[in-house]
């Protein structure tokens, strides 16, 4: 588990293709590696990766074809910047929100504009996940814990303060860029719980009709 509070910006230093998988070499920037051990988890742009070897300035991680196809990791060029966070411990301040490191989808930056010293972003998420994004709720974008200001359909709006722009890759976000998105963990489980026994049906979905038929209507 992670908090979505970025600890360092690193970069992709190498990519070795192994069949349909890849092994990444990731430079860690200012990330403190003194307590890291083989098998530890580090979130890279919000993707939980397992450390298979490391040094003081870098670590290696294997990335499956599933992860490469469902996240942005397969599309980042050598030298491309990434946000890094080590897994939280019981003594870690939870300054962001609970983040699993399991990316739900990729979204797209569709608008960027200045708002005082902050930057205002509009991000488009897939329609199937829009129901999990709530006004003033939490969302994780490229590993960064953020508060949703507004939601309209599948578009969410964010105001990013100067500190976050400086300490994460968000300062470099451009219109059209794709980003990793993890929706709020509680919202994802709540939908499954509300399905009840119907969750065992592979075709079950949480719709307005389903809610009415199961006593959740007005």
C-alpha cells in the first residue's frame, strides 16, 4: 500500500525486453534506498513494482505484459521521468489517501490552464470508471494523491498547487498526455459489496434498475 505522496522523481534508465515482458532499470533520484530490500514494493507512476535488485541510485523491476498493456509504463521513453514512492509502513503519515498501486486504467489530459499560482487540469477517464470519481473525493494520477474539484460526466477537474507541480511530474503534463489512474479504493469495493450475492454472476453490474429491484430506490 501507498499514500500517493511522491517521495522522489526518478527516470526510466533502461528497458530489457524478455519475451512479452520487460525488465526496467529505474533511477531513483533523491529516494532513500538505505532501507530497501529485495522483494520490496516501490510505486512507479502509481504502478506497484517489486524490487529484484538495486543500488544506491537505481533499482530493477520486472513488468508483466498485462502491466505494460494496461498502464503507461510500456510507453515511457528511456530518460522519461517517473514519480516514486516506497510502500508505507505503520509509522508512515497518511498524508494522501490509501493507494494500492493497482492501476485501473489510463486517462487523458484534455485541458491545462493557469489559475493564479496553481494549474487547472481537466482529465478524461474511461466511461466505465467515471462512476467511481466523486466531487471532493480522492483520485490517484501517476501515483499522486489528488482531490477532485469538479466532475462532469467522465471529465474530472483538478487544481494543482506549486509544490505538487515542482515535486512531481505534473509540472510537465501536456494536453493529450495519457496518465495512470487508480480510483478510490473504498468506492471500488463498495460497488462489489452492493451487488451482494449477485456478484457471483459474471454479468452482474450495478445499475439504477438493479438498485431499485434490491430495495435501494426511493
